[in-house]
């Protein structure tokens, strides 16, 4: 209800002040008209803003889909290569260890550019990008706002572009992008449906495979070392907030166009890295991955695959990898290999290997003298004393009753 209408309503209520004189009423109405005129002018879109939005949309080869909201769409054929890898790798849905994907589930890669890098309720995403494979191409769609007031419309557009059958794939999205978007949905009083969708954060498998091999696991490092991609004339993500604020203040478009290109490249790199990880898993040595770390990952869902991998790389394994191989060999009943592994580790002072040998010779080979030897290598504690006493009692019974066999 307008201020004028509210005043008129109050004047008509019982107990209200006496009616104004005609002159006073006329003066008041003119003042109210001036106030309301200024208010509507303040909230009316600046004509220059519409022109700037259209200029930006043309520069980005996009189109406005609402006041202050631009959509940019690209359909990139799966032809040629990016870095050292062919884009045709994206034609097959990647499967990482333990995954059982439904054929109809769409893999949606997401990335955001924000007004700050530290997150928090004062930070918003001014650009949200998404990509998915569509037949023989990858479809990249980006939503950009040109003013704060358009945030709600952008969040609605992004939500409408997703379905309940999608799986989100990000790079550090579990720690940054999704919490930030969730905060913005809540602050805009909208339902946050993103947390209902399955989500794969590729940063975690990359760290698992390469944290001991690379200086860091940033996306740019992944691009260079795994994809063979080196960006040229790229605007770093840290410069994105300033580029957007420059446009909001002055309408400057060149750097903001580079932000859009940077975001699109992030999405393509993310999709190709997902596909490349399947090659790493099948040929870890070729890609310089941590074989022992990969085996631990595989062991969660396929112990035989982990065992086969470690057995092939046995001579190159660090102690932790050999210890895992010993455990897997034991679980699969390969006692000969398990014993060989434990003996090598025990010679290096590995307590667990000595304990495993004591157990093996006490319960499996029945070589009690050898079991006693390895038991005596263990630190003296209550468990060691109980085990040693049990082995000695067995040796004593065997000595006085040669015919007794366990």
C-alpha cells in the first residue's frame, strides 16, 4: 500500500485527527507525490544499466534472461584434444573405484566465480557454470548476474537447469562451492535442493593419488601434470571478484569476459580430469600415481584388484604398501606371499609384521619355536606376555606328550 493510501485510510478511521484544510491537503499530496516519485525513480532500472547489460551479453555471446541476468551457452563437439588428451574420452561415463552408477543419471560438472575467496555470508556467486555431456558434445551453460538484485533469479535458473536424477561433480565443491550456494539459497529464502543430489568432489581422489607426488593438488597443477594443459593469457580466479566489481561500478567488460572464459575452461578441465582418472587407475605407474594409495582405495570395494595391483608392483612398494599387500595376501589365503612380506618387514623392525609372523607360526604352520622367536621380538607388554606364555605352554605339552598334535 502506498504512503498516500495509508494516510487516507488513517484519516478515515474514528478518533483520527480533524480533516486537513483543502490547501494543506493539496500541499501534502504534492509532497507525497514528490516522495513517491523519487522512490520509484530510485528503484527503476537505470537506462544505462540495460545498455551495459546488452553490451556485456553481446561480448559474451550470451543473452539476457531477466533483469541483470545473462545466460551463456556453448555446445562443444567432442573432437580434437585439450592438452594431451582427446575430448572423445568424455563420450564414456567415467567410473571410479567403488562406484555403481545408474545409466540414466546425468553427470553435471559445476564451478562458481564469487565476490570473495574466503566464503562467508557476505560472499555471493556472481557466475555459476555447469557442464554435461550431451551426445557427441559437451554442453556448457553459465549464468551471470550484473547486479546484486539479480541473485535470486540466477539461483532459480540454476535450480531449474538441474533435475533430481543428476549427480554434481566439482573440484573442492564440498568445502567451498556447495556450502556457499547453500547459504545464498537460504538467504534468498529459497529451498536448497543441491544437498539432496549425490556429489563427487574430484579434489579428494586427486589428493589420494597424487598428494605425495605433486607439490600441490590445485586445479592448475592437475591440468599441467595430468592433462598436459598450459593456459595462456588466463585471468586467475583470484582476479575474478575485482573484474566483476569493475563492471558493476563502471561497466568495464574486457576482464569480465576473461572471467567467463576462465570459468568455462575450469568446467572443461574438470570433465576431462574425471575421464583421465580412469586411465590413472588402470595404469598408475604410467601417470606417476601413488600405487599404494590407489590399492587402499581399491581395497574398499575390490580386495582382489588391490591385491593384484600391489603384487605386480611389489618390488617398487614402500613399506606401507608392502604391509597392505601382506594383509590382503592373508585375507585371500596366500600365506606364502604373506609370510615373505612379513619377514622382509620384520627385518626392518616392523612390530606388526613380527606379530603377524608369531600368529602365523603359532596357528597356521604350527612351528612353535619360530612363533616364540618372533613373539620375543615384540615389545614387552601384557599382550606379548600372554602370547609368549601360551606358546611356551604349548611347547611344554608337546615336549611331554610327543604324540599330541594340535
